[in-house]
């Protein structure tokens, strides 16, 4: 009962609205509400502000999803989530990675608006076509990322590298309320630091 009161207090105090997230989840759901949907959550990291859980499946998993990370503010409300895809191996030119990136971006674009898209590689360090992923790994050489938004969230889609000829996609979604969470965390940390003196 007190957890429900805390949930209402948090939402009211921060003027949160919730809404649809991704993968069959809703923003501001509690870990117990997510578990009630049949999701097995494993605690990965926690601090005073954010609790992160990992899982292999969600109510509406994506076919490329290998694992998911869900972040809850004060272990009470879902404010951020990520999907990490399977790795694309033996992909020296990035052909498979780019094709899968475009597929996911098209799927997202059917429901969200594209804000920015930066898909480029440069010849600053790498001259060969089969060095696509090495370029992505070097700051300033290349980037394969897109940002989308709708009424409840902002999404970043990024093609990343593991090593030569191998990469994967990370999709990260933040509830619009996550900005308020970040501000609250910063304010709390500043207050705590001031109290240390």
C-alpha cells in the first residue's frame, strides 16, 4: 500500500504523465508491474537513484533483441530502457549492420518522428572499405546514429562496434520525464555534497 502511495507521490510531485514506452511496456511502471507481465528481471546495478535490471525477453520483444536493460527511478518507476541486438559477425563492410539499422529505423519511423540522423564514415584514419566498424570506434571518424521522438519518449538508435567486421545495434528510449529525473538527481547530489562540508 505504501508503495502505491509513493508511486502516486512521485508522479504528482514531478507532474509525470506516463504513457506507452516500447516492447509492450508503459512508462512509470514499477518493477513488480513489469514482472506481472511475465518478465524475469535480474538486478544489474543500483544506486540511490536508479535501479537497472536486465532481461532476455519483454512482452513484445523485437526479433533482433538479444537483451534488454530497464532503469527505474528509485526502484519505483520505469524511466529508461535499452535493447541490445544480436551481433553482426563476418560483416567487414558493415552491410548487414547498416541494413538492420535501416530496418529498425524504418519500423520506428512508422510510429515516431525522426529528429536527427547522422550516418557517415570518414577517411581520416581508415582508408579501406572493410574498416567500417573500426571507423565507428574512433571518435570523429564515423557515426551511425538516429534520434526519434513522440509525445512520451525520445529514442536513440546507434550502430556500434565490437571489433573488426563485428558490430551490433543499441536502441535506447527515455521517457520525457527522464529529464526531470536527471534534474532531481543532480539537485540531490548537490545538496548532499553541500551537507558534506
